[in-house]
């Protein structure tokens, strides 16, 4: 009996060691700290453009912790990685007067059923810097958004998803009107005869989002063509308070 129990204990310990060993000896993630020139991003991504050349100050205002110094290549590579990008954002070196905060874990407008964590964050940035802009470009999820805050005030905020328009504050800007954006539901296809079919939502294109970004600040897909020199940014863990939070029903 004692022998059987002993064998069981040994097997249990051996199994646990086999399972945990890869985690215990997993190499620490090391970021490249050799300054390099800007790297492009934007497609399938969320980002904030802050009018500032002080990346460390942007991190301070956002109250972001667990900062790791990183160059452009490894920083952008991290936030696009399916595993490493979860719970992380990259604060870029300044480019032509703008600093970017990039990552899918940034707060996003989710509609009336969720707490709005985008607007307060952007207004806080715009209160500490001249301007803060927000963009989401994710055609795979049919989700697009843009917002512009200036001198602590909201100028424009818009988001559209598979549920339709979920964020619409302020008047459309002249840059938006210049793109000819239309978001109403239409039925059928132009020139089609017979049954018009089910409603069809109209979404912006990736090109339109990038053009709007270029009008307001910088097109992130074209950063490699800028004259900005090599620099270093920060890979940061996203705060717990940024996570989606459903509103409680009352009454």
C-alpha cells in the first residue's frame, strides 16, 4: 500500500514537472533596443495620434506601466503578433511632431450597452497636449472608427460596426465630407432587377481611413517614407481599466 502511494506521488510530481517545465524555462521576451527608422502600421489595427514629441509624457498621461524600451521593428511586430499583442500597446518615437499609441487592446467604442472608455481617455490626452486623434481600421470585423479631440474638447467622433452606427458625436468634418462617405443601409444592388434583397450596410474602405488620417495627422501606412530619424519607443502593458465593461441595468 505504501509503495503504491509512493509511486503515485512520484508520477504526479513527474507529470507536473513535465507540464510546467516549458513555462518555467520559457525565455524572457527581449525587445530590440537598437534605434531604427519608422515602421508602417494601420491595417487591421487601432491607434491614437497625439500631437507631441514627448513619448514618455504620453505614457505618463495614459498612466501606463510595465514599460519596455523597444525600437520600431520589434514594437510594431509585437502588437501585430496574435499572442504577444494581447494586452500590449506600442508607444512610438515621435514622427513629424506626432507620437502614436498602437494596439488592438486600446479601448474601443462598443455601443450603449458598454461603458464609454474612449472619450474620457482621448479628452484627457487632448487636455495635456494640443490634439489627440483616434482610428480603428478593421475590415475583417466590419469595424471602423475615428475621433478628433482638440484643446480638451471633442470635435468629432464616429464609429460603425456590424450593428450600424454606434458612435456619432459632433458634426462631420470637411475632410470626411470630401471622402464622400455614406453609411445608410441600402437594399439590393444598383441596376439589379426583381427582388431587392436584404438590407446591406455600407462601410468605409481602408484607403478612406488612411486618407482621413493623412488629412488630420499622418497616414501610418506611409511612415516608412518620412524623413524621421531612428528612434526608440515603449512596449507597455494595457491597464486593467481599459477592458470592456458592461453597464449595469437599473430599475
